[in-house]
C-alpha cells in the first residue's frame, strides 16, 4: 500500500511539473507570435488576380473575379493599378469599382469610366495590348482645394447609431469618412455584410482602420482582408498626407513602425495625419486601453515628432479626448455605437476635419445620448 501511494505521489509531482513546463512554453510561444507582423507580411498579396493571362495588381485594395468582372473595393481615394500581359492578343478587362464617390464619376488615366448600377459603384473598362506593361490610376477627387472628411470609431454593429452617423455625414457632403476600427463587434457574415451595406449610406467613400474586434477568431484572414484590404496603408488627398496603421494589439510591431517612418519621411505634405484604433495614450487613464507599453508609446511619439505629424486620431476607448503631447495633437474621436463611458457625458459623437491647404479646423458633431 505504501508503495502504491508513493507511486501516486511521484505521478502527481510529474504531472504538476509537466503542467508547469507546459505553461512556460505556452507563455514563450505567445511572446513569439506576432499577429501584426503576420498581417503585415501577407498584405502584399491582397489585391492580385490574373485574368486571361494578364496579371493585375491593385495597391492595398482587395480584388475578386466575379462572373468575368473584376471587383475591387477602393480603400483610399486613388486606385493604383498595374497590368502585365502575357497574352499574345489584346485583352479587354471589365472592372466594377465599389466605395467610390457618389456625387461625380472618378477620372481614369486609361480606359473609360461609366456609372454603375447604383451610387458609389462605377464601371471601368480598359484594353491591355499584347505583352503590355501598364500602370493606371482611377482618382475619386482630382485637383486641389479645400475639403472635409469625417472620423468615428467603434460602431460595433449597432445599426441605430451607425445610421444616425451615416445620415449626418451624407447631409454634410463630406469627401469621405474614416472608421478607426471596431466597425463590427464580431467577425461573421452578418456583421461584415452589414458594415459594407451601412457604408453605402454615408454619401461618399468609407475607409477603415483595423480594430481588435475585426480580428476576433481569425477575422482578418476570413473577412477583413477580402472585403476591406490591408491594415496599413497611406494616401495623399489634395496635398494632405494620411497614414492608417494597425494598432489593434495595443502596440505597433517593428515592421509597422518602420513602414510608418518610411511613409512619413517620404511625404512632403504640410499636414500629416495618422489614424489607428488603439491610441498610444489614454489621457485620463480610466480605461488602461492605450498602448500596452510605455516604451512603445514613447518610441511612437518620438517618431511622429521627428516626421512632422500634426494629428493622431484613434478610437477604442469609447470616449472623446482632445489633448496635446508636445507638438502633436491626439484626438480620441468618440464612439459610434460601442458602450460609452458614463462619467464623461459624451454620447454618440464623430468629428469633421476641415482642411484648407495645409491648415485645418476640427469640428465635433454630437448626435445625442447613447
């Protein structure tokens, strides 16, 4: 009996020791896994398709071949498309471009543009000669001048508040709108289809940043990349520079940091803006939902100061904050439907930025209590 009990004790100790080592290994593995790097690494293959031996690549935007028509959802004001033909004859390509401006047709550098079946969709037809290599642009807003755009965060699949915001934005005639993450609450067919449908009510294109709720249960691979595109991208609109970054994991990876630094350094724009889901700082500290590392926040802050960034827009905290860190303004833009903080008295709110050749003004739009 003593031998039996001794054997049981040994087995228990071994089991506890094995569990201990397993927990250590799991902890080490979680440190090695970098979802942001994985998302960054596979971004390059999102907007690629081959049709009749013509290799087609659209920068940042997802592509799909549907019934012989190439469908693309614009992720920024200008679509940059490259063609490389391996065909011995000319090939006519038909595109359906979604998430386009609704008040006027865009301008294409090659091919012809015509109205689609409804507002926000256009048809683009282009002929690629045998063996031709071609780069072409489709621009939603050619030229310069003053403009306005809106920013909101954290809609969380809440149709009533999202509809309020969309109707308000449409009534203001904004150039476009940016949703800084958590457009959906859970990544599934119903919620992503809703996000696409509600986008069409804004009266203009809707661009997105990647939030943590988009990524639950492999949401990036299963939905986001195929419907919205990449998680890190940039564009210049009427002389101003826009940089959208993936901070959904409460940080930005080394790869994203280097990308951001390079894009900002290459831009000569007088007004530079950064958009992300999780902010580097939480001004009140009530939610503890900013970057999860003070070192990361400091590194990011030094970079945006060095590169002349004017404003950093973020969401995630479900409140409104507007504060300065050195010469950089930080705006947590309010909530578009996620549970708001009760102590600040801020209900459903989004912001409009009025830009006029390097200068800007910020307007808040309050749509009542939650």
